[in-house]
């Protein structure tokens, strides 16, 4: 490999002092953006990611939405979930279905405008009270079957007393 007429050597790959300063500045920004070391560790354990960015808005459930265009497309918008939703404590059990439809559109880049500046038009098929996914709980939806079963369970014959 040539660069300016010579082979690339060890001196060309050495980080510059400005890069170290930039890394230190970003580390201090991360600490300040999350409320210190305790907040940073809490965020890392809860969401497995530590990003800082501009707060775009908060939905009616308490989820906070952020954006930072320095990250690459698809990772530049994110949500920090609320700690309680619909009466369930969700500190360690976050789920993507906790995001209401209007914010889902913005998170997945279907629209450039967040719902704080351009509210969603009311539609009859959008719920007013958004609920997260209830699969695997006692409140899950179970459809009622109107057809006969094709396979029947085995019922043991009654014991005759002799």
C-alpha cells in the first residue's frame, strides 16, 4: 500500500491526540446524558444500549423518544420505555408492542415528522387506549371455535367396582 510515495508504516496507524479527546468528550457526554454512573449502568442493564440524543417527545404512557442523526439510518431513533404501563411494572420486561401506533410510524421512519409536531389523524381502527401484547398472560385473546374437533382426547373407561 502506498501513501504519499511511501509504504504505510506503524506511524500511520497511531491514533492522534484529537481522537483521544473526542472519545473522552463522548464518554463524559454519555455520563451526563444518563445522570451519572448509576444512571448509565441502569440504562445499560435495562435496554442493553447507552445512547444520548435530543428528546423528541413523550407519549401519554411515559415512553420517551429520542433522535440523533449522527448514528446511521435505522439506529438514529429510539425509545426509552416507561417503567409501568397499563398497571404492569415493565422495568425489566420491555416489549416493542408498548409503542403506540403514532410513534411506531415515526420510529420506523414511515414519516419524518414526529407526532408532537404533526399529530396522527383520528381513524376508527386505531385504539384510543393502546395496550401492549398480552400473549402468554391470562388476559390473552383466545378465539372461540365453532367447528367440531377432529381429534378427541382419550377418556378412560369408568372403573367398575366388583
